C-alpha cells in the first residue's frame, strides 16, 4: 500500500516537472522566434530640453538592418517616461511603421560592481552594529545582577566593617567599568549608524533610479539591407526641474554691475545625462496649444445651451511618427548628424519669445540622476548701473548700497534669488524680478565704512503741561561719517508720527532741510559727503494730547 502511494506521488511529481519544462520550452521557443525579427539597440542621450517641471530627452542610435520588417527594441528606459510623448525619426530608406511599448519582467539586470560593494559594506556595518548591541545587552544584564544582589549579609546577621568596605569598592569599581564601557559602545554605535546611513542613502539612489521594465518597440521596414542607419527618438520624462539663480558682482561704485545667470538642474529620472547638450526653457509642454473652436450657441425659452464650446481643432494624440521620406521632424526635436559631438567652451545663447525664454547651453554637461542640484552657467552680462547709498537709521543704523539697473537690460532674465558680492565680499541675498519694465533697484548689502548714529537730543527735548493738555517736544540728530576716501551720495530717511485722532496734534517744528511728505510723515535728505568727512542732520516735532490719556510709542 505504501509502495503504491509512493509511486503515485513520484508519478505526479514527474508529470508536473514535465509540464513545467514544456511551458518553459514553449516560452523559450516563442522568444527565439520573436527574436528573429527583433534587434536590441543601445541609444545615447545627446540632447535634453529641461522645462520647469519635466524634460524632453533626445536619444540617437545607429544599427544595421536586414531587408524586411524589424522590431527595434530600446530598453533601460526611464520609469517616468510619458509614453504618449514619444517621437521617432528615421533616415534613408528606413520607413517607420509603428511605435509601441511593452513590459519585460524577465530582463536580468546585472548589478554594477560598485553596488555589490555597497551592499557588502552595509552588511558588514549591520553585523558590527549587531555585535555592539549584544555587548550592550550583556553589560546591562550584569549591571542588573549587581543591583539585585547589593544586599550584604543575611537579614538577621550583620557584616563586618572590613567586608562591607571591600564589597562597596568592588560594586563601585565594576559599576563604573560597566558605565564607561556602555558609554564607549553608545558612541561607537552612533558613529556606525551615521556611516551606515550614508552608504544606505547612496544605495537608495540606485534602487530608486533603477530602470523600469518598460521597453520601447519601434517597428521599421526596409526594402534592402542598410548599415549604420540612424534612429532618433525623444520623449518627455518627469521627476526633473530647473531653478534660475544669479550672482551679482560689483567691484566698486565706479564699475559696471556684472550679472551672472545660472541654473540649478535637479533630476531623478533613472537616466544619467552624460555629456549632453542642454536647453533650458520656461515653457510648459503640457499646455494645450490648440486654438478653441467656436460652435453655434442655441437660444431657446428658459434655457441657454452651449454645445462643445471648447473643442480643439486638432487631435491631442501626442504620438508622432515621422521619417525623412514622409515629412520633417517636429520642431521640438533636436537633430544632430553624429552621436559623438565635440563641444567648444562657452555659456549659452538666449532666445526670448512672446510666451517663454530659452537658454541654449553651448557647453556639454553631465547631470546624474541623483536628485541633487547641479549648477549650469548660462549668461554673463555687464550692465550700466546707477549706484547710491541709503539708510533708515530709525530702524537700522547702517548704510546700504543700491544699484538701479534699466529694466530693458533684464528682459531675458527670469525671476529668481541672487547672491550679492560687493567689493570682493559676499554681502547677502536679494531677489531679481525679471518682469520689470522700467527699472530695477538692487540692494548690494551694507557698507560698514559709512558710520551712522541717531540720538535724541535731551537738551532740546521736553515734556510739559498746559491746561488740560500735555506737550512732548522731540529733537533728533542723525550723524553720518564717511570713512572712505571717495565721496558718496546717501539718501537718509526718517519720519515723524501721524495722528489718527483729532485730539492728538502733531506739528513739525524743524525739518532740517528734508523733503517732507505730510501724508506719510516721511522725511528724506539727499546728502553728498566727501571722503573722510562727517555731516549732521537735525529735526524736531511736537505732539500735543489730553494729559489724562496715554498715546502709543512713536
């Protein structure tokens, strides 16, 4: 009976194995048959147009084709590809039939050597962390045993003094040793965790950016065999962006202002852009570019009907299959005659259209898929500027340097943050608004060589009572010293309070030669000060209000 059951099990197992081998053989044979009409071709990224929140990647491949129909397979594609945005261009006698995509879950992607080393290092670090934790547990257990057995002698019998002293010394010594060793272990544990996290972060970049199982299938047909034919294809991809920023450099107030435009490009597409031609654009390729179409509007009693009021003139299908024999490539496609291109040194040329700005970078750059910002230099412009000094000593006893630049000089600039360097020193950050149409006032930071003080002159200030009113007289003095050797022109601003109640009267007694704005209470002086000279400004005002009331600070 047992022999029969055993033979039955063996027979079932053997049959199952035969079935599995049959399925595997069928899959393999099917793949071999399909492979007869397929050719896997590597493609290189040559151009990338980076938009504000995505990018158009252009790839070029070269391959030999036999006569007939062939499926060209492009693998190792970004998992964030927009399939509907694919555009393909062929050359010569190669006719493009179709473009499709598929998932290949059987692809065996070998890990790079450095990734294997990373994983081995992380495993070794995890082993060290485990050993430290084991040692910590043993020490804590020993510490608990010592604490649990701290009673010396029996409950009904005492202990000799010399025995007590020896026991206390032993407990204290061992407890101290345990504490010190635990402290060292904690320090080592923290350091190992920091190191392990760095290696893990580096590994995560690879794991997060691994190519997906997506494969692009380009079907072409040739009447005769062709060699070294060029296939160019492009697509939109997400997880990428660029942000403009600037460096403003001013040697002194007699020199031109140098405006350096830059960009930080960040991408996590799963594809490294190696030695590629870059274009940066403020356009949004997802915007609908089709003009809306007017349709009849029908008016009836008690209702108003609009039918298909925004139907596009053309289909929004983003597939585009073009060959030289049937038509030109779309304008958004980048076209180069060679895969390998030599690039000259340079920065970029700027193209300003009615709807966006484009920077054509003339140097090749490498932007890895690491989700870190990578700096790209764009333009360097030397601009004429009108320099001035300004100060508001009531709020800040510092002189600020300003530069006024014509808005026409910033027409190609995009709004962004700017680092300011004045006289060879970083002085802070400012913001450039690229939409300025008139002029732009840039703050270049503080000039500590201009010394400013603002003091209340007590001998010329007072508080008095007259009838039911209280009067407060305030006299302020602003002193300015130019320790530079060159003369400067500085605009000084101050103010007197403004009454919002008819019972409070404010009177300007002495404006000290300032321009006075009654609406805002602002006082403004424009002072030209020679090198290594000082100047003082004075102004006074009076505030009158009912003596039984309290007014706000001014």
